[in-house]
C-alpha cells in the first residue's frame, strides 16, 4: 500500500531516535532526509520535560537537521490556546527545565487562578505539592494537561507519564481536563492550518499504537503509520481502534511506501 499525504507528522522518541539522548534508530537519519525532500514534515512530540531548543540540539547530535521551529510540542499549542481564552494565569505544575517555554503563563494564588496547567510527570513530587492545584480547580479553574500518555520508557525503564497525574487531579477536584498533546483534535487542526492542508491530508507516524496512531485517526488524520520500534509491543496493531493504516518495522522503511 502506497501513502500519498500532503504532509508528514513524525513522532520523535521511539520513532526517529531510540531515546532523545540515545542516538538515531538505524536508518532513520537517511530516511528522514528523504522524507523531508519529498514532503513537508513536522516532528510532533508529547515530551514535556525538555524545551524545543534542547530537543533540536539533541536531534542534531544524533545526525538530524532539525530547526526548533519544526518541533511541535504541547507547550507550543498551550501558548497559542490559553492566552486566547484568557486562561494564561493560574497554577503551573512544571519542572525547571520546561519553564523557559512557559514564561508566558502567569502564576498566581490558587483562589485567583483561571487555569491549572499540568506539565510534569511529578515523579519526585509529594501529593502535598499538588494541593494548590486541587484548590484552584475546586474554585473554578480549568484543568489543562500538556498530554495524557499513560507511560513512557527511559533507559529501559517504564515510567508513568502525565495521564495518571491528570486523572488524579481530575478525580480529586471532580473536573474534566483538556488534553493539548497527541491525539488532541485541536493539535492536528492547528498543524493542518500551518501546513496548508486539511487534517485528512496528514499522516501521523509513530510507535505508540494508542496515541500516535489510533488517536490520530479518531481525530480525523488521514493515515496512521505504526512502527515496530520504541514502545511498540507485539499485537499492538490489533489492540486499538481505528487500526493502523500501515505497519512498518521502522521509519527506515517509510520512504519506499510513499506515493
């Protein structure tokens, strides 16, 4: 099956690199260069612990030519959406390494908050550090999470992601949250506008069958390519609906499948 999307959206961890600091997946550097020659593309990641500039430098060390502006993060979408809604003021839950990308968000006492912005997996936090966020939410603030992934892998270890923290806050305050990362329809529609095409003309490529592929397809993306690298596990292609448009062993195989 040949794919002919108007533009490509590439995940980073597990798709083009084995880990953001562990080097490129075999064949990925050449494949990405060929994909870039043939199609407009963006690197779309749910990573929330690093800035775009840091990730661009890390990808450069791995052999890729990537500008920071080509990396799309939930943080960048939050900067567009929250100020437009008047929600750029409230309680910020973030690690120091990400705060340079979140300087536009004004922190204030919880009772005056318009929003709670979740940007950390909170691995080294105590529950008491989340108390102000719960107070703000119970006072009427909106809950935004930069993404809602369940887990991720780092150095061979499985770690909890932002999704479990969002669920904790939502349950504690009895509120729903809005996801700003993959597979948010708002993220994909914003990217389609930026790339000058419809959402249905995009193809999302990644190793996460649930969020990169099934979630993107459910949000209206035209094609979802699942890679058997990174967090992929045998049987993932049949585990979620909608199923992948295409399943490949790695991104190195993708150029040959483009129309």
